[in-house]
C-alpha cells in the first residue's frame, strides 16, 4: 500500500493538529497509509483521541525537532534524527513511500529536499507551488512563491512547465492555461527578466496565454501563474491578507445592530459560499516541484483541515505520476537537455 510520511513535529500546532489532519485524510480515502515521524509518546497520545484503522498508521520515533530558530542547512546536516530529516530519508529510500508532508521550517524543508531527495535531471531550480482559490471555485497554481527570490528567464520557463505537469497530474487539468505574472498584460511589459521569460514561454508547447497581472491569479481565466519567488511570495501573502480582510469586514458589518444580524440570516448561504471559496486551508500546502519525489510544505500555522488536504494532495500527485510527467514534459520541450548543456543560462 502507498505510504505518505507526515512530519508530526513540524509547525506551530504540532503534534495535535498534524495528527488530527492526517487521520482525517485516512478517513477520506482508503488507498494509502500514513507514517508519522516524531516523538512516539506524543504522537500516540494524540492518536488515542480518534478511531482509525491501526493497520494504516505507523510511528517512527525521532528524538530531535528542527525549529524555525535553527539555521536550515546546519540543522539538516546535524539533526539527523529529527522528524523532518528522518521523513525525507524514508521518502528517498523506501519505494512504497510516495510523498512527504511537513508544516515545519520552510528553509529546512527546501534544504532537506534538495540534499536528501535531489532534483529531477535537467531541473535548474525546484520551486514552491501552492494553490490559490479562484473565482471559478477551483485553484490557480502559483509557481514560484518563495523558493527562488532571484531568477533567470529559463527558471521561469521551467516553472511553467513543472506547474503545468502538476496541474494535470494532481487535478486532471488537460492543457492548463499558463500566464506570466508581471506588471501588465501587454507583450512588452515587465523588466528584461520577464520580457525574455515571455519569449521562452511562448516558444514552448504549453498553453501559454501571455502576461497576466496580480488580479488575474484569482479572477482571471488561467490555471497556472508563473512568477519569480520574490514577487510570488508577495502576491500570495497579499491575497491571503485580502481574504482575511474581507471576512473580518463582513463579520463586523453584520454584527453592528439587530437589523444587520437579521440581514445576515438572509445572506448566510451566500456568505458561507464566499468563505468557503476564500478558504486557503481546503487547498492544502505547496508542492516542492522539481524534486525526484513528492514533497508538500504546509503553512507553519496549519490546522487539521489544511494538513488533511496536504496529505491527500501528496497522494494525488504521486498517483498522477507528477515526477514522471515533469520529466517527460521537460524532455518534450527541450528544456531538460538545454539545462544540462548550460544553454538556458544557468
């Protein structure tokens, strides 16, 4: 049976919300099992709260934890019995393990992923790719959102290729629509980096629809938004803040008076739909695209709902042959061979 390894000690709400979320994922699907890495006593203490199939749950005891205060590279090298490092090693060495999920230190997950799992042959830079809620009720994949603050045009082209493969592998989107995030929709917009990336993306067989603006991530008719990690991270955090602001304002407006509370009763269904649409937790975490195995990074403050979605996300990416699709798409576009010969400007 397929195994998904879950870092039980990573994140602000570990291990309570991590264990709860993983058990919820097991209840939702029957085709995989979960392996928790972390303090066995603490994990077992949480597990007794739930009913689950014990044959689908294992615990691998670890004596160390990597925190956000640790220097990522040093921690990954020295804390070899940490829940994060042990989980990544299991992902690398055990063929039955299809994915790894962690809400721990982003830097440590990225560093550990590259050090222990390694890049797919031909990949210039792995990238973080979260899903952002869109007006259609689905998700727009934003790649990159923080792994690569400084980029070259070829990196952005590969981000589009990898995210397109992910859209098909995990979500069944055939021929996903790809846009390049910049400061205008006209072809000549953007700095030299984005102008050159535009030309590279246009030359690929991707369904490239051209430049997009920030508002198009949620409101436009696209499936993938390609970005450098700096701009993507700013966009992601801005959209998260916007969603929280809308929810807070609506809550305040509908609680001002008795009349407002009555009005809320009539609008409750529509408001619930809006909250659900803006709910990032339902979309899980960010897949670290470009690695040889599936790694999903959850937000550090993730609750059970988000962890559960991330576990299912990892299973779907594995079952959809994410790594194989990226390899094939890189080869078919010529970007893998070009990367290996240095022709893409690495």
